[in-house]
C-alpha cells in the first residue's frame, strides 16, 4: 500500500472507536477490544449493583442482634447471592476484562487482541452465566454459600444450586477465553522493540493472571461438575453414604479458588504500578523483582489451597506444609509492597485522584495480607476459622485492594477511554471517603471475629452489637463513596472537557494515540527503544509535565508531534500486510 | 489434486502475516489443551484417591465394564487420530481432496465411537450399573463410586468428542468452500491438536475404567 492511499478510516485522524458505529448491533457484534471492554464494563456494573444490594440488606439485618429484616433462610440466600455475584461476576472479570481489554492491546502497541471474536464470545459467556445465576435468584435463590460446599450443596439443599453452578461454570469458560487471549496476545502482538524486559508491569500482571486463569478455572469446572452430577444424575462422588468424599470437593474447589484470589488481585497490582510510577515520576524500583514476584505468586498460589481446610480433618502434616507455603507466598506479595514504597522514595509525588486510590490500595492490601499470615498459622486459624476475622481479611484484600485498584485504574484511564476529564475535586473526595468508609466498615470485623462472632449468621449475641453497628454505619459511607463516581463520571461524559492524548504525561504506549483511540489504535506502530516508566530520565518535575518534552516509552516522539503527520508512531504502517507477508 | 488456495484470502484480524496467525492459533490451542488437562486431571486424581481407598470395590466394579466395547472403541479412536494427522499434513501440502477424505473418515470414526458408546450405555443401564439406582447389582456401596467415575468421565469425554466431530465437519466445510487459506492458516493443525487430546484422554480412561479389575 503506498502512502498516497492512506486510509483515513484507520489510525490517527480517524474517527474514534466510539463513533465507528452507532447502532446497537455495532456494539453487540463488535470485535473491537475497546468496545468489548465497554460491554464488560456495563455488565459488571450491573452485577456490582446487584451484589451491593444484597450486601446492603445484610448489613441492615446485622445492625441489631435480633432477626428483623430477613429470615435465617433469606439471609443464607443473600450471602450466597452476594458471594457468587461479587466473586465471579464482578471481581474476577473486573480489571482484566475492562481495563485489561481496553488498555492491554494499546499498551503493547497492538491493533487488537489475538482472537477478537473469541473476546466477544467471552463476553456472551459471562453474561449468559450471570443470567443463569440471576434466574436461580428469581426462582428462589441458593443457600449454600459461594463456596458450594458439599453436602450442603448436594444432599441437603432444596434450592436452585444446579442453575447457579451452571452459571458459574459457563462464565468460567468466558474467563478462560479471556486468559487464553491475553497470553497469546502478549506473545504475538507486541510492537517492534517491545521486548519482554520492556513490558509495562500492567501487562506482566495480566500475563501472570492469565496463567492462573487458564490452569485454575478448569478445576472449578470439575468441582462444580461433581456437584451437578450428583444432584442431577445421582452420581456419588461426594456422597459419604456410598464412600464418596465431600472433602474431595473442597480440595478441588480450593485448588481453583485460592489461585482465584490472585486472579482478582494481580491485575490490581498491575494497575497500581502504572499509577504510582506516573504520579511519583519515578522508574519503578526493582523491575526484575516485580516481574519475578508476579510469576512467583502465580506459581506458588497453586500450592497453598489447603490453608482453607485446616479444620476439615485433613492430615496435620498436610496442614503444616500448607501453612509453611502460605507464608512463602507472602514473600513476593511483600516484595511488591516494598518496591512500590521504594518507587515513591525521592519521587515528585502528586496526589491526583488515581494516586489517592492507589495509595489506598497499598495500605489496605498490606493489612489484608498481614491478616492472611495470621490465618496461615494453624493455631490461630483454628480459633478464627469461619469467623468475621476471615470476612475482614478477604474484604481487605478484595474490596480494599482490588476494588480500590479498579477505581484507581478507572480514574487513571477514564480520559483515555472517554476522551473527557472528570471533576478532580469530587474524585479526590470520593477516593478519601472510600478509604475511610472501608476501614470504618471492615476494621471492626477483625475485632468481632477475634471475639468469636461466626460468619454466615443473621442473629448474634448482644455483646457484638457495638461492632456490628459500627460496621453497618461504615457501610453507608462506603456506599456513598461508590455511588459518587456514578454521578461525576456520568457528568463528565456530557460536560467534561476534552482530555487530550496524555493528560498525566504518562509513558505507556496507550497514551501515544488519540483519546478516545481510533478504531485501529495506531496508524503507524510505535517502535519502543527503552524500558518502561522512563519518568525521571525525561521530566522529573511535575511542573515540566506541561512542557512537550515528554517522551512515550522511548519512542522519541511527543504525542502531539506524533500525530501531526497523521501517524502515531514511527514504525511500519500498522496495516501494511505486504511488508509483513511471509 | 491441485494446490487450491483462495486468492483473495487474507489472514484474520489482527494478523498481518499467515505465519503469525498460524503460530498464534497453534499456541492458543496448546494453552486450551493445558486447561483441559487440568479439568480431566482433577477427575483422574480424585479417581486415584478413591481407588487407593477402596481398591477391592474398584476391582469388583471394574470387572463389570464391557471390555469389548472399550477395546474396539480404543482402536476406532486411535485410527481416527491417524486419519486426522493425514488431513493435517495434507493441508500443508495443499492437497484438498486428501484433506477432505481425511476429515470425513475422522468424523465417521468419531461417530462410530459414539454409536458404540451408546450401545454400551444401553447395556449398562439395562444391567442397572447406574449409581443411585435402587437395583444397583454390586456390593459394597463403594462400587457405586467406581461407576460414578465411569459415567462422569466417559460422559464428559463423549461431550468433547461430539464437539470435536462438529468442529471437524465445520472445518471440512471451510476447506471445501475455501473460506480461508487453509494451507497457510494452521486451522487443520489446531483442529488436529484438539482431536488428539480427545484421543489421549481416552487412552488414559481406557485402563482406568476397563482394565482395572481384570488382572
Ligand atoms: C498474603 C497472602 C495470603 C495469605 C497468607 C492468606 C491466607 C488465608 C487463609 C489461611 C484463609 C483461610 C481462613 C479460614 O477459612 O479460616 C484465607 C481466606 C480467604 N482469603 Fe486469604 N490469604 C492471602 C491473600 C489473599 C488474597 C490476595 C485474597 C483475595 C484477593 C484472599 C482472599 C481470601 C478469601 C476470599 C478467603 C475466604 C474464603 C472463604 O472461606 O469464603 N486472600 N486467606
Ligand atoms: Cu487461600
């Protein structure tokens, strides 16, 4: 293709991905990773609201010791719904399918993910799974807890377990499709010069996450299959009366579900690394260790599942080994925290809203991780297993950590995704409120659990009320903090000022193309010439950010200059098949 | 047998070269296979645990599966892998007729497997070898566990095979109509990988389910 025939529908100067079609069809049948990210975003927002509604009802019930809002059975169904929706339909897909789908191909200078149609299929699978779960809710609900433990889920439950399990099963295939797609994309779609040692940690984090997804999720499918086969066809794998073993379900389930907690967490670590480097204007401290830590977590996470089963009657020796390995996995997690801190050291830190959320992530994740070490020691776990201590532990990591990171990334890339800026003061207020509200809600639960309040009960002894009431009040603040962004981000879509291509002067390749990006991302591929996060090499001081000396990951071009000649990089034309042909 | 390619065919988005697309498709399939291995692996490990616990019951029950159906089906499936391999290699050479013959034979053999399996299931049901059935003929109760694995594993395998047959027919259609440049796209190679996995899984299931208890 000669330059004379430059196709203005592609690359720079081309209409943005948002204006590439306005029909519903152009969204529902899109194969553009950016549009699929938006589809996912819409879907998981709905799921988050449903899961949040269940949480609200539970916190209302727990405000007083007696039963005043729901029955015992209703409460069982609420926490099951909450857990199933939040884990599989919000947290697992949250960052990878929205920010990951949107940013990952841009960050490696690709036109799209390797298998765009598979990407769309994964959205349909996730939505279909979600609809199955919601159907089970409308039909009457499920009362087994998100863990589907047998024999609750096999012999003793008359609720719609099969339907919900099928929903999770189907959505699991969607997740596997996403993981597979990311791995192949990172291997085959990187722009020239973007070697493995130059990949942004956001990309590495998604790579490590994808490995866990691909090797973990099928175990969940196997566990659910055993339950469904018993309920529907009377197979006896989990039925003790015939020699089956309910504990086998727990093993297979946690073989997936412990790694799954890292499916939820690692992408957040990736997001936070991008943000901390950007707002501290520092190269990340210890890049090789950051990568090694991600990969180490991905590997070791498959060998600690038994720490959920210390009181299940598993062998004491097994418990000790699982306990030891759980301490081991804390090491790479701690390395990440230390390296983020060291990245801040000597940086020119500014506290824009993404940075506030990211700082919140680091603090809350650290607390959650440290409480995990308590749980990993057998004697303490025997004391606090199945109490609010565990509830507090995983909420610190999943809500304090992952959800904060999701909001951090959302605020960071919002200008790229929508092309608009949001009211910064409001965003800062929401970030701070979220941090305070979160601690207000969940810190009391550590105390409650230590005092002996078991999880999954809707009534409790009077002595716990103080802490429960505090937690419920905190939840109000937290709810406000979650709802605020709906308003100001929504407002920004209509009234927000145009953001410009690189509002934060960040170095990632995604900032080199227009905001919002054109349908095919880059007209000319950017060529990468150096490591990521070259902040203090080029413009150390925040005030210099306004200056145009900023270089995006060593491509030697400022974003504005890049597009002046109708291209976003200096590499080969992105759609030049002739040149690339075998 | 002429080398047929569709002149206008381009690699799929976002690939710029056939080679990249081929690499990516093959690599993606290997990843998928890895996840399949975990899925079957979970069932097989659980089988191992139970067999270790109840070896006597497993031997009693294992002697009740029908070794004739199992063995003939093993032979059929192994043959189908050969015809699949022929199709995959013929695709590289652009031998359209050989590819189509190979795929048709593969699909036919896969279908024959399912038919035989259906007869076998009918016989099993006739003999009440169904866990949970009040007329289950064997004792002790743990023999039901063996048959739970039998049904779960062969059932899941049959579902995979059914999907495989569908995929083979679809790809045969793609080749027939030259919807993509199948000589260079690596499509057949990917299909073959999946088909061989189904075969390998069966090779593991066969001794676990048919040879146990026939010492
Ligand atoms: C620093 C590493 C970590 C350690 C040592 C650790 C340890 C533990 C232990 C021992 C338990 C079992 C407690 C019990 O049931 O009695 C547990 C529960 C849990 N953890 Fe962690 N954890 C760590 C990180 C994480 C992360 C990163 C997440 C999520 C992103 C997470 C989410 C959960 C969840 C959801 C549960 C409760 C599951 C349930 O029973 O419903 N943990 N953790
Ligand atoms: Cu765990």
